C-alpha cells in the first residue's frame, strides 16, 4: 500500500509538471525592433495556435545585444543582426534551428541563404527575416537646387566629398549614429576593405576622413531622420532602405510636393540581414519554431514587407507584395546590384575597440563645430513660405 501511495504521489507530481509545462508552452516571448511586423500578424498567430504572445520591442541594436548577452530575459524568439547572431552562436547563446519544424524552409531563396551562410555557417542558427541596404535618401529638388543639375546623386561623392557636403549642410544632412556601419561605408568609399582587420585602417584612414566630414554634418541620428526627411526639414540622410521608403510613403500620404528619392550608390554599400533565432535559454522551443515557420509563409512574409518596406527572403511572397514595393529596385535590387553589396563580418576585440574609439573622436570633432543641439528649424531653407523655397530651388536648377 505504501508503494502504491508513493507511486500515486510520483504520478501526481509528474502530471503536475506536464500540466505546468503545457501551460507554460502556451506563452511565447518575442523580442523585435519596434514597428517591425505587419498589422495583425501577432494576432493571427495567436488565433491560429492559441498561444499568448508577449511581444517586446527595442529601438537600437545595442539594446538587443546587451539584453541577450545578459541572459535574454528567457525570450523564445529574438530578431537581431546576422553579424551579432553569428558571433554569439559560437558562444552558445543561440540554439540550432530544427529545419524539420520549419515547413516553409524550402521556400527560402537558396541564393540568399547561401550568402547568409558565410556568417551563419550552414544556416545552422537562424532564419532570415528581413533585409535591406544602407543608402542615401534625398530631396531631389533641394539637392539639385544646391549642387546643380550635375549633382552626383548616384554616388557617395554626393555627401562623402567635403565640398559637396559643405554646400548641402545649408539644407540639412543627417548621418547615421551607427559606428560600425558608417566606418564600413567610409572604408569602402576609400577603396579599402569595409571589413578590414587592420586597426590602422580605422584609426588613421576612417577616423581622419570622418572628422573632415563631421564638420559639415548637421546631425548624427538614427531615429529622427525619417520624420525630418519626410517633412522637408533636411534634404539628405544616410539611412536604411525601408526607413527611407517609409519617409517617401509618408510624404505622399500628406500630399507633399517633396520629391524624395532613395539611391544605392554605384561604389557599393552595406547590406544588412536581420535573423530570427532562438536563444539557448528559451523554454518554448517548439512554439518558437512554429512562430518562425509562420513568419516564413509567403502571405505573412509579404504582409511584413508591406509594413516594414524591406525585402524578405521568400520569393513566393512577391505576388502578395504591394506592386510599388515589388517593382522598386532600391528595395529588391537586381542580382547585378546585389553583387556590389557587402555585409559586416565579425571583428576582433581590438578592431571593435578601435571602432569605438574612432567614433568617440568623430563625435567629439562634430561637437566642436556644433556646440548647440541640432534644430532643423534654424536651417536656411526652413521658413514658413515653403512654396517659395521650392520655387527658388527650381530656379537654381534651371540656371544650372
């Protein structure tokens, strides 16, 4: 009887653990960029699966990286950069993806997956979510009004040549406050390896050149440039393709007569990829896989692209993508253009420290010439009579 009683206790205990695990498995914790998922996508997944999704967001890459390095708050699915995910997977912070649980895996673009595998070896630890480029968003009327009809709008010369940048500062130029990406762009412009392992390339070449540019940059910013560009408060911004696309969309929605454009400079530019991955501390890996699989469905991937204005790696999603986005070669570049794109590779501790030091020195140089916080309302072109501004710019253009 005692044995039966003990057995009953053990069975009850096991049953309790199973029930607890089942209850726990009905909750999925997701960590993603803010504003980075289609309307209704989370709700559709919850309705289909009965899972309660706890959806947290962040606003900078440093936030998610710090969170994961400190344990990750037991998130089940995290969206982070390919570069970060690949580096931290080697440290055991992300678990391998079980492809058998990703039914839509075969629908991912094989060429794209091959390019990603250079960092995520054999595509082991993540599934691509969205990808895009860094380029130049600009107000065509204002830029041509300042630099004339021969403004090099297809080249980094537009803002990386100090003489051009100095002139454009009158109508407002924004650089990203992203140390690694901006130094990579400058190294590539200087015809050096954008992923150089040589500390002197950063300490000497990149720092020296960025300091020259910093004198004429109006603001280093990764948040406000979208609104500033779409409202006509600045005329040029180094930004991500999707954000510039949103600025263009917002300007059109407001019936603005701003002629906003996005260009991938002919010298090449940075391509970023955001990955869906499962932290090693996830307690709900089955549902995590189900959620990732859900996001790779063609119609769901398209909904996210339509919202984010970024490309996705699911070719069968294209029929569901808004035609203006699908046909936009700045969002879905041709294969030839993609050959000129580069992605950041993991860097040594010494190089990461060098980039950090370089960026501090660049921002210090910027502060010397801009002791007062940036206020776009003080720029020469920002007056109450905006029509007069555009007319004057157009006259300048006609006069060559």
